[in-house]
């Protein structure tokens, strides 16, 4: 039984952290300039989204508390 588990091919883990790390690697080491630009813009958008949430959520909560 243990041999069956070990012989099967493992699938790489999926999730938001893997996608984020893939963007970082693609930004740093892609051979294609268009892929680097796309990755950079996506990372900037992600950073802007966190900045908006980091400002908007406390501002919204400060109205009620």
C-alpha cells in the first residue's frame, strides 16, 4: 500500500501564494519583456489594492467606533 502512494506523481500545490511567487519569479527572470511588464503591472495593482484596503477599512471602521 505504501508503494502506491510513493509511486504516484505529485501535483504542485495551487493557491494565491503560489501565484504571487510565480509573478515575482516571472518579473525577475522572464526572457520576454512583455511578460516582465505584465507581471510588474499585476504586482503594482496588487500593492495598490492592499493600500486601498489598508486605508479604506480603518477609515470606514473609525466612523462607527
